């Protein structure tokens, strides 16, 4: 996925953005597969985390910008 994002940031071609979408779908599929194998209920955890919309700005849809989220200290 990193390579697809890097390519898109260089040229901003629609087909490069499509590649990011495909890579993201593949990543999420693998992540959910691992969660399912571990008997982890992703839907319940997401519902708990986002009960009050975004857990940072509390708005739906989220209004947090990338630079804001990238600078959050945990």
C-alpha cells in the first residue's frame, strides 16, 4: 500500500488512486481475516469505540485532518 500511495503523491493519476483503493481493500480483508480467526468481534469493537461518533472530534463524519491525527500523542 505504501508504494501505491507514494506513486499517487508523485503524479495524482486516477488509476494510481484506484490502486490505493485495491491495496486498502486487500489490507482490510487480511486484517478482518486475522480478527475472525482470533474470534475477535470487529463490529462490536468499532461500535464501542465510535459510540459518540469520532473518538477524537466527536463529529460524524469525522472532521479531523490528517496532520491533526498524525500529531496526536498517545
